C-alpha cells in the first residue's frame, strides 16, 4: 500500500499521527466521539427542514421527519470529516498538538 493509501485509510478511520525522526509525537484523539448537538426541525409544505444550531452549514430537508433526521446526521458527519481534513491540510507537515477540548455551554 502506498503512503497516500495509508493516509487515506487512516483518515477514514479517524486516526492521525505525525512521525518525526521515526517517533510518533502526536496521535489524534477523535477515533470515535459521541457528540451532542441541538437539531431544529420545521414542517414545511414539502416535508421537513432541519439544521443544527451549533454547527453552521449543517442543514437538510426530508419528505418525513425521520428522513430529515437521518439526512441531518449524515450532513453533520460529512461536515466534521471535511473540517478535519481541512485542519490536517492547514497544519502542514510539522509537529502539532491535538487534544480534547471540553466545553460547557
């Protein structure tokens, strides 16, 4: 498997590490996280629309409330994956520190 293939597989699994002189200096903590957001749904003439209050851009629609819920879960997962990839690209090749951040709001 090529290095790019290993990186892509690791990204799908949510595992990131950075090697410096053969030593792993950071490893991601977000392999599996349970996150809780506030979903807001409204019935419209075409079915339901929904969005997540805490995550701009996470919105969807569905013919039924159940479909809108499922679509919103998928949208949130896609946004989080995309944000992780953008962060990985932005940090470059040097060592970085990744750590859990707990927020009470």
